[in-house]
């Protein structure tokens, strides 16, 4: 069994509040957005972003990409 550290998975997640509401953006290791999810309010956005952050720490990058359907 191997331990995955944040350095092993270089993806990140960002919250944005816009005119039309909140959205969560997953960024690849180069900082490019690879997934965007609109949320109904700040609570939903923070909850989803928290789950994504947890997943950034747990699996490897290939498994993380597979889980979120990322290229």
C-alpha cells in the first residue's frame, strides 16, 4: 500500500462567485480549467469544493481524473 500526498496529485479546485451564482472549477496541474460545475448557492459550492479537495489528497492523479471524468 502506498501513501498519496498532495504533491502526488497536482490538481486544484477554485470557487467563483459570479453574476449568475456560484461555480466550482477543477484545474489541471498547468492551472487550466478542466471541469466547471454551477451551484445553486454558496453552501452547495463550498460542499462540492470540499469533496473535490478531499479527493485531490486521496487518490493518484490518474484515479482522480477517472473519478471526475477528466481528460
